C-alpha cells in the first residue's frame, strides 16, 4: 500500500460531520463514514488522527496520517510536525 511513500495523509472521516443529535446516516451504509480508518485497521498500519480545521459551519475536521508497517515513529513525527505548523500559522 505504501510503495515508495513515507506516509499517506487523508481525511479521517470522508464526509462533513453531522450534528450530535443525529443518530447516524439514513442511507443504510453504516460503514461509509469509517471507510478511511477501517482499511488502515485491516492492513495493520500505524496511523494517527489529528484535528486539522473546521467546516464552514464550525464542525471539526480530522486528518489521518498513515505510515508503513512498523514505522510508528514516522507517523508520530509527521503528526507532531503538522500540529506545530498549524500552531505557527495561527500566530
């Protein structure tokens, strides 16, 4: 899955979040919201999810960083670097 890549970054949730009072999606596809994290769990790759911003309505958006097998340090360093860059951009 990671041919030549140090890490892969993708949305943690492939759609905008829905309101907390909503019980779930109505279209019957209960796995669609978890498709990005589910695949990574199946392949047993290290991953981290961090906040990366908000939607136009102010709901949080998560970034998932995935690394090659057994390279947890790469994932953690990438997540920390992203967090620091977001913090610096807000100054």
